[in-house]
C-alpha cells in the first residue's frame, strides 16, 4: 500500500506535536516538580533551573547529529529511534528516585524530541515537490506551535486535577502509537542511498561546542524566567567565560575537521551549504527571529508580574496574553505556507518581519503601568502574525537550497539557529536589563523617610522603572527585527513552482 504524502505528514506531525507539548508543559508544572523533588527555594534555584536547562541543551545538541544521521541511514530509522528515546524518557521520569535520575530521564526525552522537528522537515522535502513544500511546512509549523500553546494549559490542568507525573504516564501510550505509526507510514520513503560512515569526530566537536555555548548562555541569563519563576538573575560575567572559551575552541576545531575530513570522507556539515542560494540569509534570519521571540516570551510575564500583586492572577493573565500570540503564530504559519506557494518566500518573509517590527515597536512605545490588557493582547497578536508568517518560508528556503542528501542536516541547522538565537536573546536581555535597571533606579525621586507616602512612592517608582526597562527591550528587539528585514532583502527570488 502506497502511503499518501498527507498521511505521512499527519504521522510526523503527531510526533512533532507531542514533542512540542513536552517542551513547554513544564512551565506550569515547575513549582510542583521542585516541591516533589525535594528542592528548597530560593537556595536551590540554580539546581531547579536545570529541569529546564538540561532539556533545552540536550534538545539543541542532538539536532545536527540526528539530522545528518537521517541523511545517511534513512528518515524512518531516525524518526522511530527518536520516538523510542522519547518513550524511554517518558517511562523513566515519573519513576526516577532522585533529582539527578530525574534529569537523566528529561535528557532522554529531549534527545528524542529534539530530533523530530528537523527529521520531519526533511521528510517533507523528500515527499513533496518544490511547489508544495511551503504549504506542508506551514502545516507542520502550525502543529508545532499548537503544541507550544497546549503544553502550559495541559500542564496546569494536570497539576490541578492529577499530578505532574501524569504528563509522562500519558506520553507512554502516545509514544507507542507514534512509534508504530512512524515505522508503518515511513516505510515507502526512498532508502538513504549509498551508506556512508557518520563523521563522529565532527559530531563530537560540534556537540561539545553547542554544549559549552548553551551552558554559558543559560548561565548568563535566568532561564527560570521562561520556565515559570519569572524573575531576572545574572551570574557573574566571569563565571561563564571558561564555557565561552571552550565553545570557541571546540567550534574552531570543528571547522578545521570539516575542511580536512572532507578530502577523505563526507563531513558532518558540508560547508558549501552556506554559499548555496538563500541558505545563509535564511538561517541568519531565523537566528534573529529566535532572539526576538524569547524577548516577548520572557518579558510579557515579567511585565504582568510587576503589575499584578496576586501571583495566581499574574500567571493566568500572562498565559492568556501569550496564548493570543502563539495562537496567531499557529494560524499564520499555515497562511504563510500557502502564501509562499503562491508568491515564493521572498515577499512573505519581509511581510512577516514587518509585522514583528510593528508589534514590538507598538509594545515598546505604548506599554505603561496603566496600559489595559486588551491593548497588550492585540499588539501581541500582531507580533504573533509576524512570527507565524516567517516560519514556513524560511524552512522552504533552506530545504530548497540543500541537496537531496543533505536535507536532514540543513533542516536541523535552521532549527538550531533559532534556538541559539533564543539563548543569545535571553542572555543579552538579562545582562542589559539588569544594568539598565540599576542605572534608572538611582534616579527615582522619593519623599523623606518620615513621609507616610514613602513606601507607596518607592513601590510606584520601582514599578515604573521596571516597566520602562522591559519596554525598552521591546524597542531594541524592534531594531533586531529591522535588521532581519534588511537581511531578507538578500534573499534571491525563486519561484516555488519551478
């Protein structure tokens, strides 16, 4: 029986959805997890942050290796192996007896989940003609973002009515279904072709570089802000320096290895990819989009937490506001795919970046302590429209630029660049925001200590300064979106129908 492309798309999208849900579900379960795992806050906040950090690092590090492996040993083998890893982690996590054992299980699920999106994108490149890829990638992007939206809500429901362990108990049958369907649906994919050895040296060096870089970046900015703690905290600048140095050394050795090994055997990444039509502008644009996206995802809860005294009300309001952005992202990812089919990706990407720029500029110029949430909400929808529009055309540009035997690694690079952009954006946000806050708070004018209004004036002053700093980051992000818009002009127009 010949499987239709739509059926294959449905199967790989199912895997992507459960992986995306697992990526964000922790945000609303984190406090309960920390309590049940016996961690004491705030003393063990750094350990608690590794519930998120370990997943993110493993998620990023595995992508290039699994993407390239799918080029060499076949999409079916890698996709089902990824689902098996995800299944193993889902079994391990709720049964873990210690915190370190729990982290090991989270790493297993991250290794599986991190492989699914780039391999799914490569599968789309294999089964769809050039003129149809953008629409299929739009569907995949919409489902991926729908998983992002569903995750926090799903986590909140589980904590409210069951326990956080049920996230992983329910993942077990879902993963089994995904494993069986993946093995069946991908059976008709063309074989990997000539079997070649995996560049283990290059894979190890790139993994080491990404590992060190992500530890450095996440250490420079409090990822707990994205994971539910909603505060900003920065480690001393010198503490991350050894990791940055290690990342630079490992990456330099990786580049040398790719040059040297390419004379004898296929390298992990063929560096000639970066001189192919539209490849480099597309992955750089995705890096900048990631940096802008994390600013919105982190700063919106921070703004609401400053304005709302009740933590529960703040969490609910933040969730509703961000849901408006992510839902519009999901819808417009599909629309962006359809538009790319009709007009090519050259006009669609700049249009999406214009929406990003406009949304961020509006947020930076108009958000104040008295700004109504309805206004914040529609401006976040504008921003979400922009993020959604660029999803499919960027993926299409990268896949169309890559040779058939390098679609897996190309797809992984575009995702890795967005995730690295998010890490860099979070680190820069934390560093600049804290410095700016320390400067502005010295200019708060307060009445004498004996004045009854002193405390009220202090609270209002700190609130105003905090909101000012956060909205200034929106304006800076608008500038980053503008840089991405300029970069998009280097994309050479290509008719997708060709």
